[in-house]
């Protein structure tokens, strides 16, 4: 029997890296050998199957990459499960033809699935699946929403027209006809998408604070959950389409800020077709190897999927200090706003001269340029998120957020007032550059999860410090071994006196065995010359955090990148109790 020739097959429920709209995609199996004839046969199979089930010929996408190919095509929004069956059958059949030229394979056919070796039978199966899945009432409602220029949100259970306070939702099995919809009561709300490699959650929270200060009741979604008016509705990683829909369905919401991570865009696409603003904070090495994404240009292409949600009345905010974004922006047609650390960067000057919005720093002050006017938002060093200007990456996050807030209609005075206080309280930005001081010991809690993020965090943490450094180190299982080693090498470059290796709880192991990542990290540290007695392995995140705190003495710095939300809550609760009890280094921990 032939091995399964693909490793992932998925529905695309919104605009995506391949095309605007809905469809299906699969990834050919890693290491699978196939030729151009097999790809051509797949295309022919898709075209024939679409004709057999009555779908339009809307194009086909083959994206070649170093680990194989991504194979995708548009399909009707109400028949996406059938579309994945079409895709799998088309590739199975194409690959089996190639294999039959090399050797005689065993026929493969699973009951209920399209037969690989019998096209007529396959088409009968696919037609039956399409009929069973078809929901003409959903398509009618979707077209009616488009005619009324209204957002349309759909999943397996629910359909929503409009957003926030201008929305109405129905269960998928009880959809009304268009003539029973209260169209006059429906509308969109100001919405921003936030993506990038680092700084997404901080930017989301900052934008949500600006929207709240503007007077809007605001929903936001991020890697920590879904929130409305600052109150948690769902806990966990909701940085994908599910989190976005949950936020947009809050019937009292007047604005929504939505973290839009790489994984959700690749697996499902965007949750919504239009946003008023979108930000790409930066592009850094992370998550290479998944879905055919192998380098920074691949990653930027994924992040720039958010551009599909920006029309002529919106704004896509990009980082002018990121050369990959600058290069790839040349193909974009939507309005752009640029931010940089230097307000007088030649690219920003040229953009302002063309009438475009921009934000950056001049003489230590953050300046926002929009509609021909330049606004002084305040001294950067006085903004709590910048830690007296040392957290350079947060200066970029702030500048991008200011541009996006302006695009949402928030006035510069409100933006400036928010920047002057956001980050003073631990609750403003939990798990991101939080810090506590016990005597002359400083402890940082952060999410740093890739080499660039960890490098920036350690730079801030150690700047001006002369004591010893201790840190906890771990990584999610869906990174390649070389990416894990690069993270360790980055940490080792700051000469820590103690490294505690951990696993990340929840579902972050993602196929790795417990302790496997810690083993790779330990060996990398040893190979780099670190003494074995300076390396401790404690797989539980919360317990791992206690070890450097017990080890530390006055003048030291402890850095705790804690990722799993429950573990972070436990660590923060410990640190808050230590602060309440006036704990000092060398004493027993609470």
C-alpha cells in the first residue's frame, strides 16, 4: 500500500496566503518524491472534480518550497469539508499514477472516501458529499450581507451579520431568509488586526487601552484569551479566527482589536473580510518548517495576509526598520502607514511628503504625522512600556499602535495620554516585560519565545547590571531542532550563571516527548562550553521558576520567560506574594 502522500489537509474558511475567500489546501508529505507530471495530474483532477460537483473554475495554486508543495484551490464556503476530500483524492490519484510508473502499488480505498482507482465512483462519492454539505440558505445570506456591505462571520455552529453592537447571530441550523433580517440595525465596528513575530500581544493590549480611553467598549483577542472591557471571557490562546469571531460577537462591543497569528492564518485564513487597520510589527525567525514556511520572506508573506482585509479606506501599518517588510510592501496596493525608531528615516520623510501617515522618534520624543499635521505624543523615556527607553522593541510597538489608533479615529491627545501611563501596573500587560525588584535583585517575567525576542529581553534585563544572570529556558515542540539550538545560543551569549531548562505545559509539546527539548538545550549549552553544574532541568514551568529565585542574591538578575498561562499565573502570584511579604534575596520563598 502507498504511504499517505500528504501530511496536512485543511479548510480555508477566509482569505488566506493563497487567495481571497474560502477553499482548501494540503501539504505534500515531507520528503515525498514527485515530479511535475504529478502536479499537473493533481491540477487536472481538481478541475475535473470541480466540474463533477458543479463548482466554478476559480483557479488553482501550487506553491513549491524546500519540503514539498502546498496545493490549494478556492471552493464554496458551504462545502469546505468536501473541498478537502476533493483535494486529498486529487493528490492521492495523481501521486498513485506516478507510483504506478515506478512499481505496481496496492489499490487503496477507504469506505466512504473517494476511490483513488475509479474516477466515476470517486465523482459519485464527491457529489454525494457536496449535496449533503450544501447550505444554499447560508450562501444566500452571505451574498445578501455583501450587498448590504456588512461583515459576515460564519463557523460550523453560528452565523453572524455585522459586528459588536451592530451584530445579530443565528445558529447554522436556523438561518433566516434575507427578507427577515433587520438590516437597518446592523453595522460594523472599528476593528484592527495585529500580527508580526514579536510584540503582537503588547500591541493588542495597548490599542485596546487606547480604544477604551477613547470611550469605546472594546473587545480584544490575543494569545492569553478573549476579553471585553478588560474582563476575560475565554482563557487560552485565542490569536486565531475563533478568538476574532468571539470578540466580534460581543453584542455590546463598540471596537475590536484582534491578534492574528501566523498559525491561524495558515490553518484557516482570516476571520473577517475587512478591517479598518492592520499592523505587522516585525518579521523574525520563528516557526520555520511548518506549512512550507522556511525563511523570513515566506513568513512575511504569511503575515501580510492581513493586507487582504484592508481596502482603500483602511490602513496597513508596517515597520520601516524591517527590511523584509520594506521589500515585500512594494507589491501591496492598499494604503500604508510606516513607523520607525527614527522619525527622520529617509523612507519616512518620503512617505510623509507623499501625504502618508508615519510615526517615529525625534530628539527623544514620539511624533505622529497624519493628514498633513505632526503631533508630539510625549517623551519616549517617560512612557512606562519603554523602561526609560531601554526597551527599544517596545518603542516600535508603541509607534505602530499609535498609527493604527489614529487610523481607527482615536485622537492624538488620547493616544498620548494612554502612552503616558500604560505599563505602570502589572495588570496592564501581564506576562510581557513585567518586573519586580527585591532589594537590588530584579526579576523579569516575559513571553520571549524566539531568538530575536529573547535577545531584546535579555538586553533590557542586563543593561547596566553587574550581578549574575539566571534564566529559565524552554521552547514549544513545533520548532525545528536548529531553531531550538539558536534560541539556546542566543541565551548563552549573555553569559548566564544559571540556566533552568523546562518544558512548556498544555499542548505546547506538540508531538515532542517530555524532556526532549530540554535535552537538546542542555547539549547545546554543554557544547557551547557551559559548565554542567550551571544547568538544571526542571520540566514543570512554575517549579522551574522557583529555582533561580532561591539561587539569586542581591544584585543578580533573574529572567523568567513563562509561556503556559496557568504556569504564568502561578509565578506572578508567587512574585506578588513575595512583594507583599517584603521578601529579600537569600530568604526562603513563600
